[in-house]
C-alpha cells in the first residue's frame, strides 16, 4: 500500500481550494428548497466551477464499479438515496420534508478536494433531523482522531462509537485518501475493523465520509442507472464528508471557509 504525504506547498493549495469548495456548497445549499430540482443544483454547480476556474472531477469519471462515466458535475441524493445520485438524467423536484445530500469533488491548481453535506428541505420530521445530527457527530468524531500516530482503524472505531442504536452505518462504501487523485490509499471504513491498519502520519490527507441510515438495516442496492445507491429498507440516509489533513494534534478540516 502506497500512501502519499502532501508537502507544505500542496497543503497551502488544498487549504485555498477547500475554502472555495465550502463556499460553493454553501451556495448550492440555498437552492435546496421545495420546488427546485436536482438539475438546478447541477446547473448552478457547473456555473460556479467555471466562475472559479475549477475542474468538475466527477464529470466523465468512470469508477471501477460502473460501466459508463458519471454524467454530472455533482452528486445529489434524495431521501433513501445514499450516495451517487445522478442529478441531470431524471431530475427530482424537492418537496417539503426531503433530506438531500450534495457531494462535490473539485480540481484546484492540480489538487483534489472532496466534500459532502446533507440538509433538510423546509421542516423535516424528528427522526430525519436526528439522522442529520448523528451523521454530523459521526464525521466530527472521525476528524477528531485523524491524528499522527493513531491508526486508520481508529477513525472507523470513533465513528462507530458515536452512532447510537436506531441508526445503521453503511459498510459498502468508505472514506479514502485524497489530494493528488480522487481516490488514494488508504481506504477508511466507517466502522471498527480488526487486524493490521496503517498508521496515520502528518501530511496525510483523507476524505472522511460517514454514511448513516435510519433504522438497523445497513443494506444498500444500486439502482438501474448504475450509480445511485439506495437503502434496502427504503429509509432515509445521510452522507457528510470533509477533506481532512492529519496533524499531530488531530484532523484539520480543509473544506471549510
């Protein structure tokens, strides 16, 4: 396993790019209102990326599990869609009470940043509100232990320990290294694992991204579009993600303003 360490110059670029990514997600979040559609999010994302001279790194990207390139600049996943929802092929209209995840990957001055957030449309039901809170706490728990000298497995353990009964952690997808490429080593499960695990070192940059489902069923299935991951139970899911720098004091979130 080859894990890259980023230089101080790389990290400065990532910090600047992370601020831009956060500001774009802030603007996209304002469009998550009843009556707007997933296509509105993708269209505005493309406008903002062009405005800031950023690359939409999911557009045209072909992961190993897919038989065609991804067709949009952003992933928008609604309610029981966990991740990789395609916003522009069969656009969905947002309704009051929906939960919507926006996942955006950008290229900035040769570096890669990845971040996602899940928000509610208007007033959401109490269980969905708790789902968003649990997922945010899980992300924060993982970031807190992204400390030099800890193990990658410590991140998954911290995430799992933060998630209460009544919520299931998706095991089919995980976090990963990021910075030079969209997906780098190491893989970062969102749950405790046994056996050997890489040691975290200063200069590692990680995409930490818990995905949580309401209820006790962690199962997912892939829709016929080849990308959208749906909860097996039909319950709502949430996905939150930051690009994080490993330091001696813990994780430094790079995808914030």
